[in-house]
């Protein structure tokens, strides 16, 4: 895949780029951005053990909450563009601070980040804009939650209102499970993020991910994706931050995507403008394709992980120009991302126990990797004092491959996974099962 580069040039100097974040998402963004010959240096705060294996990349040790030191350092480094990866600094207003200090920033302000940082606010937002989504109740107490759950004819989806690293959503099969989920959230499972919960009507259908790069007024769509949120094979078990993904999503035909654009994406941008929110960054639309059409499950104010790792290898050297245009409010609306000639897939290797309690600090061994159209993006890694690569998170490595069809994509990914080992390594063997012709549930 390549971005149509006709008359597609940098609007300013783009020598020094800063990426904030420490996961596979940020490493994949750096990997895509380094392709551009104008870019001389990419700094990551804090990055991880895999960051400096990427061309032009260097990690910086600094506390992003120390505003004075941060701004001083970025001025010293002559940073030309800042890309903020995770949701927490966005929700805390880091983009607002850095813009006020004169930096070009890709990432929404605190007001736009409420699309993700408050599920109840996002649901009210969708209601105001007449955007298709499930029915919902904003609940402030366990007593109120019990009343709604018990009066419902079906089990309800239970969500912590605030940020919970992708783990704050429960999809129960019974009212008892609903009650237990609501009780665990109100009892502090997610801290202050669970002071309010959202109960939602359960809707059914396949889930897809759509990403819009937005400059405040105009937007451009990235390739679509489908991810696997459940921990276990056959899409069972608890929700996680994501166990794997593939792109593009065959379910989203051009006609279907046009319909989604008109019914969901454009109304979202229009409603942001109506609320005087100048949104410069990426909007993630988590959609469920129901029998009555696409409905929004959730918004994210940043690139999805692992969808980002899956999509970035499909970008060419012009990708960084899109980020710059969004940061400057300068999309023309005529930019195009060409149809991909390759497909991409990602499998996540996790620590034993993820998404609940897990141990870290185990040595990682990586054998002979087939690097042809394959990437390994470190997600949760660090170095020991002796320079040994160690596990340092729940999701440890993102194994990503591209090829002409999804069977080849995932054959390569799983072949490479056989060369990777650490104590307690876990991954799903059925990522992409919907699009793999040679896959059966007996595998």
C-alpha cells in the first residue's frame, strides 16, 4: 500500500520527530515514520527495549508530567512534530500544553480525548449527533445498577466509565454475572475510572475498527482492521487490550464504508465542531456490524493497539506528511491512500496471566526470524543490567507479517512465533480465523 504522493510534500521542516508512549503502537509508528528521508531523528519518551532497534530512533528518559523539563528538552532537541500515542497523557491534556508552547502536535486536546476518557460522555455525544449505537444507562451507584440489571429482560454489557487499558468492559451471559461485574467496578477494580459505570444493551455482530486522521475539519481514512479482544481461542475469555489483528477487514466493502462514513464518521466530526472541539489527531471507531447496520461500540482518541502495528507496515514514506497536515489543520480533503497490494496481520505474544496478574522480568530468546515482509514490534520489553532482553508487560511482542493473502500472512507470523520463547509465553493460534481459508477449528 502507498499513499498517493502526487503534490504530497512536507509543509515545514520535519527533521526531528517525538513519539510519546512505550508500546508496540509507538514502535510501529516510529518504524513507519523513519521511512521518510526528510526525517533525521525520532525520539521516543519513554519507548521500550525495541525502540532503538528501529532506524533513526533514540529513547529519552524524562518525566512527561514535569512540564518545565519536558518543554525545555523538546526545545533543545528542536522537535518539529509530536505524536502522542497513549490515551492517558491525551486525557490529561498534554497536547493542549504542548500546543500552547508552540509545538505541532498530532493528538487531540483534553476536550476531544473525552471521546475515550468518559464512556458516558461519548454515549451522550452519540445521542446528540444521532449516531447509531446501543441503548445505554449512566449509573452512579450499585443500587441503581442492580435495579436496571434486574428489570432488564436480557443481560447487559457493563463498562467502567473511565480509562481501564481496554479491560473495563464486561459482556456477561447472565444477570448474576452483570451484577458481579458492576459490583467489582464500584468496589474499585479500576480505581476512579469506575466511579460511574455505563450499562448497555447487548448487540450482536462482527466487530471492525475504522481509523480517521482528522485535522479539526477534514479527515482521511486509514485501512480498516479487525482485532481479537478476547484472551482465548474461539473468541472466548475475558476482554484484553487485543490479542491480534488483521488489515484490511474484508467485511467492510467500499459501499459499506461509504455508508459508515455518511452515518457515523461525518456526523462525529460535525458534532465535535458543533461542540467547539478542535480535534487534531486520530479517531478510532470501534464498530459492530449488526443486522440493522453498523453501530458504534466505542471511540478511542488514539491509534488502536494492535491494529496500529498491523496497519503501519502498509504505509509508505508519505505517512508522516498526513500526521503533519492534521497537526497543522491543513488537510485538503483530496489526499488518498491507495488500495493495498498486500494484506497484513499481527499476533500478540503475552505474559502468562495477562490480562490479570502476571510476572515480568523473564529472558526473551529470539531465534531465526523470517524478516521478509515481517516485523517484530516490542510491546512490553526492557533490558537487564547486563543488556539481556526481558519481558516487561502483559503484552510483550507484536509479530506482524504481510503477504498477498491472509493464509500466507499468518503462516509466516506463526512460523516466526516458533522462534520466540520466554517463560509463560502465551498467544492465540486462531488469530485471523475469519479470513484464513486453510484454518479450521480443529487446528
